[in-house]
């Protein structure tokens, strides 16, 4: 009776993932995860601006700190000297780490767009202080989570290079370090939000005429299907609406 109730998987060996393996998997997953969604956005004019926001976020991360931290450009140690993991040095080498990390930053930018749209309809038509604060808090808390789960050891050993978005001393951490959380990196992402939100607003505004044209076309098709033929008082075409 007991043998019949025994789980058939109870004797299968468990293969726990090491912290280095988790870091490796999450690095590539976070870098590549948004590509199917971005491919859909690229085919739709109303959503194409999201691709540009993603690209801008990748560029800001690469120029702002990722390349500097990876290669130790400004009074820092390169990442291959700061980490002892042979697994990461082999499958996430220094020559591509800055790019993989920057692509992961781009994923954070896409998630921030989704967060803003979850708060309100068409949030980037104009500046909202509450949205700017929300983006800043989101950037800070996601970096705290990433530092705790993935990169705490890699970022806490050796000397981290200064960078355009981290020009202060890399060892400055007035609140101390708990499980990889370093105020240096949270402040960097907070500065990032001051740049990212205006860039997102500008990018969305640049694509507004295309979005309005697409909305007008969809409206005319719907009215034609309703039998109005795009005429009469029910059909009002809005041209170059910038409100």
C-alpha cells in the first residue's frame, strides 16, 4: 500500500542551480525576453515608439555605467578580476557582458512602459509628476532585487569603476551593504529615471502623428463596417490632433 502511494519522482536526483548558474540564466533571459514583444511592436506603427524607447534605454545603460563597470575604465577593476566564477567567465565573458547587461536594462525600460500604461491610459501624452516618481521608485526597487538575487557578489568585490551616472567614489555606501544592496547602484538608477522619463515622453510625442493616422484609419474602417461609409454626422475625422 505504501509503495503504491509513493511518488514516482521521489527517487529522481535533484539538480540544484548554483548562484552562478542562476546569474547566468537570468542574465540571458532578461536580455532576450522582450525580443518577441519588440518584434510585434516593430510591425505596428502605433507601438513602434516602444522599440525606440527600448533602444534608448539600452544605450543609456551601456554608456551610463555598464561598459565602465565591465572594463573598469575609470579607476576600477575589470569584471573578470572582480569575480571568481569560472562559469561566468566562460559563458558570460567580459567582452559581451556589457552588452548582455545593457540589453537587460532595456528590458527594464520596456517594463517601465508597461507599468505606466497600467497606471493610466496613454500616460506619455504629457508630463505627470506621479508617473515620474513611479518610474524612479520602480528603477530603484528592481535594482535592489537584482542586486540581492543575482549580482551581489560580483558587484561587492574589487573596485567598481566610476561611470557617467556614477561619478562619485565607488566605495561610497553610507548605509552599509546588506545582501548585495549598495546605495551606489540605487542612486545610479535614480539618476537614470531623470533621463529615461523625458526621453520616453519625447519619443512618444515624435510618433504621435503616426499613431493619430492609424487611429483615424481604424475609426474609418469601423464606421464603414457599420454601414455609415465614413459619411454623415457619426463620422468625424481628427487630423493632426496634438492634444
